[in-house]
């Protein structure tokens, strides 16, 4: 049974697609240029500590302001 | 109440937390895929929740004490504990979101643990809104004490019980092991337990400072 031109074209496209899928297999490691993911993601831990300290610092400043008000009234 | 004016436990708390900056960042941890070094967040993210829990428990204790005695100081202690707890709450949420971004892929992935933590956060925000909506002192103290006593178990269920019963990415949920088994075979508890204890007492210390400030404010208002 002869294939029509349309069918041939579809087959070609399908094969091309399957090849491109096969070729696009990612390598073993997809290392991205992402600073926080480098060095075993240790910078995530550093940033976590920074968040905690920043939170505490903001909290301290707010308490400082409150105490100042209290002192001024005396 | 003499305990809150003593210094020794504050020094111990500071030393405990200080030690975890060294032990937590230098000690050996298990090599796990995806998590990598972020497992060290265990010493900083989890203690935030422990600190929050400590002050919320103290807050409930003082709410009950208030209802039994009607002393204004107990109400002040309860509200300042909640204020401090909420700051630790926010720090726990933010550090958790950052950790989630680099292990789960998104800051907020609608995970059961994250969603119920957000709901419980609103629950406690409602406590503060409720307080501020009432002018009459005794009524405010009484209603908010009752609200606080009921909000606490709901918060516990939302954060610590419900996410564990459904599928969640968070360790300790949905048959997914917590880090418990790792700290037993590695020296991780050497840094983890001091962090938990230290941060709890730091939270308590901040709450007592705020309590003392508010007590002065209250006494001054009473004189005026």
C-alpha cells in the first residue's frame, strides 16, 4: 500500500520529533548558574541565619522605640 | 515571677544559641540528595517554631491564670507572649519558605504544612485584632483570654497534626520520615537540642522584656 505524500510527511515529522526528544536527554548534572545552589546549597543556610537575625533586629528596634516613648513620658 | 528578673538562664540561652552557630555549621551532617547542606537549617528553622511554641504555651498558662484570678498582669503577660510568638512565627515561615524554594522548588507550593501554618498565623493575628477592637479593659482581657485558650489547640492541630495526616512535602508528614532518624545516628542532636532549648529561652526572654515594659506602661496609665 503506497503511502500518500501527506502520510509520508507526517511520518517524517513524527520521527524527527522522536529524535529530538531522544537527543534532548539532559546530562547527569544540570548545574545552573545559581549562587544559592552552589557549594552544596550552604548559602541557603547562611541566608536563613540572616533572615532570623534581621527579624530579631527589626523586633529590637521596635522595642527600642517603645521604650524611648516610655522614657520620654517620665 | 522572680524568675524573669534573674540573669543566669539568659546567659545560658545565649551560650546555647551561640554554640549552635559553630556546631551547626561545622559538624558532620548526613549527605542527602536535594537537601545537601541545607539540612543544617534544622538548627535554625525548627528552633523558631520551638521558640514560638514555648511562648504560646506560656501565654495560654497566663490566660488561664487570668481567668482564675482576674489580675491584669496575667493578661499583659499573655498578650506579650503572643506578640513575641508571632515574631518567631514569621521568622519560622520565612526561613521555611526559603528552604522550600531550594528543596521543593517554590517559595510557596501550597503544601499542606505551609497552608495550615498560614491559617494558624491568621488565627493568632485575629487574637490581636480582637484585643484592639475592645476598649473596656476587663472585658477585653476576659474575652481574649478565652479566645487564646481555644486558639492554641486549633493552632497545634493545624500545624502539627493535620499536615502529618495528609500528603505533604514537609519532613514528618504523610509517612515521610522526619529528620529524627538522622540525628540519632549522626552527632546532629549535639547541635539540635541546644538550639531548641536556647531559642526557646531567647523567645521567653524577649517576652519577659516586653512584659516588663508593658507593665510600666500599664502602671503609668493607672496613675494618670
